[in-house]
């Protein structure tokens, strides 16, 4: 199967997967193992790769469909099943579950086992055509943990490569485990993709990974997770850290999350937050979730009429603003924090780009717009956005003061089914990559028709 019979998992991650015609199918993101049922019979066996295909979806590629693994690529044949990867009982994902696992290793027979942390696994191709774990790359010493909210640090210590039979606890998932390697493999992912990866973990592993995230990353992930997951995560945090994370979240998303918690828990968390961070959430909680007041962000871009266009452009450049929020500047009388003074008008980002930077923003405001009251329904807001091709709508009170803004992403979030984040895990389908070498086409996640071990694998997985 390969000219190089030993491959380290860490070097596989990120490699491109190609079909026999040279077209890229995706990239390797993890390796799936089955652990031995009896100790010291043989090492864990690789049964497939987790491949990220276009659309950031992760699918399962059986190892029997892999024809070549070398330093720069993986080549496959047969079918790639486009069903989103879901780990089955008895399977172990290396990056998600084995890297950073605490184990005991025997380096010196006279001194006995010592603590270590798994950093990599070596796979070797056997005469039976199985890929087995034969070596474990470890860092000696126990993992060091920083306070919750800061990522786990890599443990300090000498690195060693030991035979798998000299490693104790590699197959045990209940012990202490860090999350540095998993977060490192996901650091270039968007929050929604990171949320997908977190959703697929076991509750124990999910708690370990979220504990290792900083507050900003965890806030981004909570905004993208299904309700059940984010409630589980938030309630698993200490009250102090939960309050810190809520402060970092977008106010409308934080409010949606708080609305799912008991009233006494909500009040406890609000009391622990900084008063100026808690006050917008209290205001939003007073509105029904499906009204403009319940959907709006209370922190749009607000400036006075004397501010220059250069100031406005500097404001909308802030990296923490979503494109929808940054698309409009709201020009108001003081005070300039919601609820503001009277709303004078709005200025579109495109208009800002067409005017000289020194000009006052009050001279280019658009007064021909239609704000909505806080009790406006979702249907009213969607019709207004569709009629006027708007991506954000101002929300005002009876006196014309700006309370916030409803953006198109808020509207979509409320228009989609409540479980839409769950549904994206159930997408199915298959794409042909190449015809299988046998006349009988294998099942999409079963074995190929070659090799005795493939038949056994298929019986266990079909």
C-alpha cells in the first residue's frame, strides 16, 4: 500500500487526499483507531481517516480505500461517502481523543513506569495489510494545567519514542487529558466549524476542550452550538467563568442562552457580570425572543452628527464587528449609547467610501428609512428587509431613540428551525471518486473487496 510502511499521525494531518486521476478530494483531519480488547495482543489498528471535504464537512474514508500514503499526499480509490462523520462505539479518534492523553511509559525496566503525555503515534503497515500503532511519541512528565480560560500548556520534559507495548493507559479514555493538540489542529477554523468539532465529542472530552479554551474562543463557539450543547457547557463552568464568557458573547446571543436557564441562575450570573455588561442583557431579556427587541444587538455603530467620515470608517473596521453590523452607521443625538438620543439617520458603508474623509457624517445621512418598534414581529422585519434590500434595521422607541439594530443574521437565526444546528450533522450523500477495483461495489463505510482483514472490518461495521 505504501513505499514507506511507517507514518506518524501528526504528519498525516493536513495532507491532501487525491483520487487516482489527481483531483483533490479533501484533507486529512484525523485518524480513527480500534483499540485491542486484550492487552499486549497487538497495537491499536487504524480503520480509516477523517477527511474534510469542500464545505468544511468531515467524512469517513476507510483505510481499505487508501492505496498510497507518503510524505506529501494520500491517494484513494472507490467511493467517498459524503455522510458527515459520526464516531461509532469502539472507535477512537487520534487527534480528538488520544493526543495529550496521560499515560504511563516504561523507559527503564529497572525504574518502572513513569508519567508521560502522548504527542504522536506511529502507524506501520503489516503483511496482513493492516495499519497498526507500533510506536508512541511521548513527552515525559505529567501535564501542567493553567487556570480555566487559558489554554493548556504543553508539558515540559524530554521526548521519547517508545514501543506501544511499553505504554500503559493508551486505551483508557477516563484519565486526565489535555486539549492543546486538538485546539492547535482547529485554530484556523471558523467558529461554526470549531463548534461542529466540539459537538461531535463525548461530554467528558467536550468539557476538557472547552475548559482549555480562552474566553473569547469559547464565546464564539457557544454562539454556534445547538442549545443543548451550549447549556451543558455553560452550566458545567464555574459561575465566575460563565459570567466572564457571557460578557464576551454578542449581547443578543448571550440573551438567547440566558433565556434557556432557570431564573435564579440567570440572576446569579447577571449579578457576577460587570454592571455595564449586564445592563444590555437585562434590557434584552425584557422582550419576547421573536420580536425586534429580542433579536436586536444593543451595540450597533453609533456616532454623533459632527463625527467625520474618517472616524466612521475607523469604527466599522473593528475586527469584532460582523459584516452586517458594520454595514450601517447610526447617527444620533447624545447620548451615544443605547438608548440614545433621537435617531437622526443612517449612513451606509458604501456611502462612506465615496465621500471625502474630512467631511462630517451629519451631512450625508439617509433620512429616508423606516425604523421598527421593539415589539415588531419577525414577519414585519423580514418584509422590511426584503422590500428595501437592507441587511440591518434600526429599532427605536416611541420617542425616536435608538434601542439597537436587527441584522440579517439575527433574522435568519430565528427563521430557521430551532434545531437547524443539529440538522447540519445529518447531511448525507456520496460522490464517486473512482470505480472500486472489484466488480462488487463495497458499502460506503464498509470494506473494500481485498484482503482478509477487510472482510472482518466490514462485518463489524456494516
